[in-house]
C-alpha cells in the first residue's frame, strides 16, 4: 500500500531485517519451474552470530499443512485414500464425534484439506523446552498436556470456510490409521525422499544436538525458548514441519511441475484439483489460491510465535518464492520481501495499491458514516474467505470527511483508516490478509443515498446493509 504522493520505498534487506529485529532469513526464488536462487541472510543466533544458509533448518508453522496435503494426495493417487469418503471409515483410535446439531454429518478429506470441514481449533500454541508433549489422541480429545480444546464440529460440514488446524490434525490421524505408521515416516516415503528433501521432517521436538538450526528470537531480536533455543510443535500435520530453503523450494517446484505437466510427483489431474478452490472458500486441497489467467497463484503462510514462513507458486509462469524467518516480527518482513520480489519479477498479482487524493467536498462528509450490518441473505459462496478471516456482523464507518474515513468492527476497539482509491472505493491498509488487500466499496443508489457497502478480498464479497 502506497499513499498518494509517496514514492515507492527502496530499502535494503539488511535494513528491513534490522528494522523488524529479525536476525535470520532464508529466501529461494523460482523461475519457469526451476530454483534459480536459494540463500541465507543474517544469522541463526544473535549471540553466536552463526550465518544462515540455504540448508539452515527453520520451523515452518502452517506451511506444514501443504506438505501434509501432498502426502494425502500421493496416497490418493496410489488408491489408498478416497478424498470424498467419510473419514470415520478410515479412523481407528478416534472418530469424529456425533453432534446433535448435524446428526447426518459426513466429513471428507476434501473438506479437511480445504478448511470447509466445519471444525474448531484454528491453531496450536508453541510448547517451550521441557514442557510435556501431547499425543495425537490427546490433541484431538483436548486432554492434558494439550493446551487446546477438543476438536469438534462448530459448523455443518461443507457449509463455510473456517481455517482449522484441528481439521488438519484429523487428516493426519487418517494418514496414520491407513498406513499404520507416523506421519513423518509416511511423508518421508511419499514426499521427502522422492523430492530429495534430505533435511526435512515432521518433528515434534527437534533435538538440541541438531546442527545448523535457526534459533527463535523475540520481538526485540533476543534469543528465546532457552536453553535449547526453539520451541516444540507436536501437532505435526498442522505445524510440525522443519525444513530449509533448498528443500522447500524443491517442493514448490514439484507442485508447479505437476500442475504444468513437467513432473510426475502428482498426476496432473490431481495437481489441478489441488489448485482448484473448494467452495465456499479460497483454499484448494492444501494451499490458498488467488487470481486468474497469468495471475493464478497458490500460496500458504506459516506463523508460530517466533518463526514465520511463506511459499508461493505462479501456475502459469512457474515462478515461485520461499521465505523463512526466525523472529517474532518475521511476518511483516516476509510481506515486504514478497512485495519486492513481485515488483522485480513483474508478477501480475498484487501489484502496488496507490491511494488517491479526493478534492475537498468531493463527497459529502456524512455520506458514508454510520452502522452497517451483514446481509443475512448473502450466499456463502460469494462471501467465501471473508466468512473466515473477516467474520464481522456489523461495522461502524466514521471519520471527519470522505477523504479520511475509518472502519471499526463490532466488538473491537481498533479503528482502521480507510484510504480512497476512487470516490466510493477505499483500501484498508492496516487489515492484514494473505497476498491481497482488503477493500471497501460504498453503494450509492439512484436516489443519491448510500445504502450499503461491500467488503472485498480477492474474489470474496461480504455485503453489509446500512442501518
């Protein structure tokens, strides 16, 4: 987001790493399906000052979900899993509990992989060195030492997108039940070994003796999770992947090659299904999806307390990006790296958004102000991802005049500025959404009155009626 009158910034990577106090970053870039650059910047540990390289291990958070999805799809290609079969047909130690609200509920892998399964537990907390690790069964049941509630349905399966690490944990349970072995062993056979990801693994507690690991750092850039220097992530399928820039770039290349027909890692038809949205959301079978034509892209981020990660693949050109960081402000740094690479490579998706300056009095000051309530008649297929990442029943539009208006969600104390793109469309630069911008469009009828607004995020639309 660039405000009217401002020049596009031109910082060095080291300047932005220092600004966000992120000691280490690894970046890999793909062009036409091939890895053309993979290297480290900064240090693994701000005390020892050991350098990051392309083989340095990082925790990847929810990027793990895409590798788990690829494992599932390989098993589907081998005839071992049906994406549209009731998962209770596969599960052994644990089953999706019956729910009186949805007595005929039928959950499938396709739903779990696209976050349309209807489950709770968005994510999982990091565990500090020395803390006991929950088993898969304890995590699903919400039993100590698990720190999250039991994984349960909160929506009718297939009704809406609601991001759920709990749902992906069920996917992990299906894999382990069918294969009678742990996720890491199955992924090693299906993903890591075929793609030569030699330093990658689903590891609940990475041993303290592991070499070349990027250690965790807090918002001040100081080492944390001591004495070992990193947390544990026992929910393997959802957030337990440790990998490096070289390995993860090879994985992105394999997904791009499968889709484009130059790799046999996944059958092309299955790779196409992986890269097709499952309604009513913007997830395919594992990754998020945005854009169309030359701008078609898959991506996924990862966010643990002190590790942030990003993968992205452009399906038409074969270009791609991997970024791994070891600082608490790594997500903000990743956004800037991603934007800089996008500009340099002239990627057609998510070009810089520039606000405009409206003339004084161009729009009457009170035209937009007021309370707006979500239209209950709107189709969930149109609302899409906003039902998940912007689940807000009512909005308050305020501000002094139409050149400087604000948005406040019901129940929130935060007031977000809206900057004009046109006289009736605004951008919300402070509301973070993956690989796109949140915009607000006001609707003025033939009677001259503003009667509604629409929140836009990619292809998703949430319609609000003025009270």
